[in-house]
């Protein structure tokens, strides 16, 4: 799960099917560390707007998928080294993913970092 303190993201799935998770990481919020999930697919097109100070991640539910996102932020873009990163299976969050053994990108495999 990734996010930062200044970027808004508008995400959608233009091909295939995704399970999209969004987590509130604002300590002062009554929904701090609470998550919500959305099914995004190209058959029932929808989008999710993710505010800054939230993290998000997704699981590809189809054989192939195209995940599309638009970023909006003020100033220079924060690179990946400045992002907040949380393990997909963080027990404190308790996200109910549709898979227990996902294929992860190298930067998301918390056991390898």
C-alpha cells in the first residue's frame, strides 16, 4: 500500500478487473487506519478518488488488467522514496484481500526489503 502527504489520485481499471483498497492514514481522523475496498473493472466502469494522506493498493483479479491513475498535487512530485509504504497484509489493518499469496513487485515485498 502506498501514499504520501500531498498527492490526490483518481484511479480506475480500463481493462480487466481489480480489487482496490484505500486506507485512511490521518492520525487525527475518526477513521484512522480503517480501510474500504472497491471492485473496479472495465465492464462496470467506475473511479475512486483517493485523497492525500491515504494509502492505496490493488490486487488484479483477472488474467490481465490495465490500472489507470491520474495524479494531482501542488509543487514537485514526491518520488517513491518519500512515500508511505505499508505491507499489504499488515495485521493491524486486517484487510480482507481476495488472495492470501499475491505476486508482489520487488518494492512491495516487505520480507525482501
